[in-house]
C-alpha cells in the first residue's frame, strides 16, 4: 500500500529542504516539515481549512 502523496507550495525553496508539506489522508490532512519527515501532524479537514483561511487573511499575526 503506497504512502501519502506529499505536496508543497510552489513558493517553497527549490532545494526542497525548507518546506511545509501536506497530504490528504483518510482521517484528514497530514502536515510535516521537510527537514523532519517522520514528524507528522494530522488534523481534520475543517480545522486545516480554518488554519489556511486565517493565514490568508493575516488574522494570526506574525507572533513578533
């Protein structure tokens, strides 16, 4: 059985080592750092969608 198909943003660096990757999995959306591919967070689709919308709108701020 093949593993998830990981995707990264076209805005990620071309070396592929500084990326946030996402994959659709049976239980929701998996997220990982390309530098640490064994560390995976899985969240529900609605929660992931809310995160993306917050990032797009800038409502999360910079944390600085």
